[in-house]
């Protein structure tokens, strides 16, 4: 039985890995402007192959709009889902999400200040959101440090809720102060989250962060398995729970703050995708964490095309697609959860 | 005059006309300032214009008789009927960058930064021009002027401004002798909820003053939500709102004691005209409601 399960896990893993390629391809091929799939392919495979009849506009749309957007979706989806899975394991709480430490609220405060104070410059907005997110998480960590230098997960969760509320209040207050400003709409659009701002500069920054962070978290997934049984058990397995916990929390925070910095607070992905994968392949984080990445690319594809030419906030789609699927799995396999 | 002399005159005239044409064509490149204070350089006379912002831009293009150069507009319920058949590039608050690019425009008017649309268009090498937010009639004029310069229709723009200004002055003059009426301009899209009132800094405030009214919420900035209590205590004689929202104000039991409601002086103003080249018509409506029977 054991052997069989491992096999099926490997299979799911392989299928998802293989699916990533057509997903990315489809993400680039689909959009409100029709571009023949053959053109898309020839552009992606060999730059210069039969580009004569491939208009410069199509090339612009693919290279500057769709490709960055799809790749950002992959990175952000990966970052959110992996840190979400990690947080759920660490907190031993199915309701934990990457935003549990107040990162989303902190990032929103940072972003709205940048927008409302009219700080222009390509990277001010992601930087402001990033700093806001880290600040919120930092405060939460400080609060959860006990005198014995241990970090209590319960205090973390509760402090996260409170600090999140505090930062939301700061955001609302700033919005109130600036009521009547055209910038308010910018703030609201930002908080809804989305991949529309994607560009290559963003990708150059985000790619190494997400790659490194994901590798570290996946490397720690054995510790996470042990920790999700309880800290005492982990200790007896030869793991220093405090050190592992800190590293994982730190990396997950960094991943989440970076993702939010570039895509706003996209909901649902970090909460539900780890659960969906848990229902499909079981609770082993070694397999769970790497399989969570491509969902957001699908959701964004839907967001771009469903109401075309208008664009829907991707958060609506993530919930629309994800929630029923999650409920279906829950109903079918719920007992195992 | 001899035949040759006539010929000479003709040659001279044609030459002059040509010089005039060349001079007009040589206006370019034109540099205009956008809402960020950036210099936007327009290399050639734009002939493929896309409006990706509010309908004001579309109206200006139409009023400057450049409709034939407009190839697409953003969807909006307030779009003028002339553009009903033009392709759409998303909604005016969230234009679709991909579709705009596929139109191959040489000038995109009005996109905001809400979802980073303007940045992406600029990155793709498109000339983009967005003018400052409208918070008064002078802003409408400066938008007309800027767009006119960008389109190479500076004189048409000045004429349009002069025409609107004249209408406004005429309306304003007719109410000068009247006693100012205490007014508020409310947006009450949700029944039984405190409405949003035009404070100073809103174009509605300026229109109230020019129509011969006195804005009871002159002491607040922008468009804040005001409490019903405050409306009752400041007791406006006239309430302006959008036609579809009159019901929300007159049916609100808490506002029953307000003079404007009691005396049936809650009026609907065509709000699509306010931030538009038809602003004088909105002002006219308001003036007639404030001082009826003139």
C-alpha cells in the first residue's frame, strides 16, 4: 500500500510538472486580441523564425504583456501557495494563510501611502508594499517572542489578527483623509490584487527571490512534516524546532511580502491551493509544496478572457474556480483531512 | 491688369496657401504637459487616436471635428452617440492594454495608472496623454487646450473654450441680481444611506456658485460622505442630484423636514454634462432650477 501511494504521488507530481509547460503556453496564447497559436509558438521557440509575417504588434503583445504576466502569475502563485502550505503546517491550523501574520494589511498600508502621497517611480509601489508587509510581520514576531526566546504559534496567530486590523485601520484612515482624490480608485484596484502590472523589471527582481525561497522551504519540508505533528515530536526526531520554525517563517514571510509587493493582495490562492493539493496527494509537505504553483496562471487566464475586453480582478476568479473544486474534494475525501 | 499679372497673383496665392499648409504641418513635434507634469512629445499629427479615459476626451475630439481620426474609445454609459459604432477598448476605468496595442494607435488619451495601464502603453512605445483630474471649469478648458495642441487643432480648441466660456458668463450674469439660494449637490446612489456632498474643490461646488447658489457644504473638501443630521441642520433650500437619485432623497424619512424636500425642490441634473464640454448646459439647468421663471 505504502509503495502504491508513493507511486501515485510521484505520478501526480510528474503530471503537474509536465502540465506547467502547456499552461504557460496557453497563458501566452489566450487573450482578448487574437494571435494565431503558430505565431505564438514560433515566437517562443525560436526568436526570428518566420517573424516576417508576424506583426510587430503581436510581438509586442506577447513579449511585453502576456509573457511577463503569465510568468508573474507562476511566480506569485508559487510564492503564495508554498508559503500558505508552510504556514498551515507550522501553525497546525487549516485556516492559516500566507496573510496570517498581517502581511496583506501591512502591504496595503504601504501601497496606499505610496499611491496617495503620489510617489512616482517604477519600483516605489512594490517597495512600499514590501516594506509594509515586512513591518507588519516583524511587529507580529516581536510580540510573539516569549521570555524563553521561544515563539508561540498561538500568540503569532492572534498578534497577526490584531496587527492586521491595526494596519487596515491605518489604510482606511488614509483613504478617508484623501477622500475625493482620484487616487482612491488606484488604492482600491491595488488592494483587489492582480497581475496586470507585470513587466520584465518586476520579474528580474521576483524570480531569484521566489526560486531561492521555494527551494529553502522545500528543503525544510521534512522538518515541516515533523513540526506539523507537534514540536515535542519534532524535537525527538532530532530537529531543533525553534530554529526550523524561524527559518521557515522568515522565508515564507519574505516570499509572501515579495509576491504581494508585485501583485497586490490576491486572496484564496495561499489558503485553498495547499488544501486542494493536500486532498489530492496527501499531507506530505515534501510533495505538497512543489505542486501548488500553476493554479494562478489558469485563474488569470480566465480573468483576462471571461469579461473581455474588460478585465476582472483575478481574486474573483480564484475564488470562483477554487471554492467549488475545493468543496467537491472536501465532500469526497473530507474524512481524510 | 494684364493676363500675366493675374497669373502672377494666382501663383502668389497658391504659394501662400502652400506656405500656410506647410506651416500648419510644421507645428509638429508638439510638446504638452500631462497630469504628472511630464513633457509629452508628439512627433506627428495623430491620426489614429484611442480614448482610454473618461468621455470628456471623446467629446473634445468630436467638438474639434476630428472624429474621423478617432479609431476606438473606452466603454462608458456617458459616451456621446457619435461613437456608438466605434470599437471598444475595455471600460474607461480599466482599459485593456492588449486591445489598445492591437489598434496601433499613434495617440492614446486619458488612461490612468489604476492597473498600471499607462506604464505598459508607454513601455510599448505608445504616446500617451492624460490630463489632470477635473475639479473645476478651468480644468475642462485646460484639457481642451492640451488635447487641441496634441491634435494640431489649437485654434479650434481656443474657439471651443471661448464658446463655452461665453455661454457660462451669460448664464452667470443672469443670476447676479438674484439672492443666493442655499444649495447642496448630493450623490445618493444607495437609499437610506448618508449621501456624498460636493464640498469645495469639487466642480459641482463651482457650478453651484456660478448658477447663483450658495454651497452649504463649502467648508468641507472634496466629496465626503455627510451625515443626514448635518443636512437637516444646514437645511438647504434646493438639492441637486442625479435624476436617478431624486427618489433616494425625497423618500428618505429623515430628510422630510428639509426645506428642499418639503417644497419639492429636489432637482435632477444631467451629471454626464458636468465633466464635459456641455458643462454650460449643466450650469444652465442648475440656474433655471435655482431661479425659475426668468
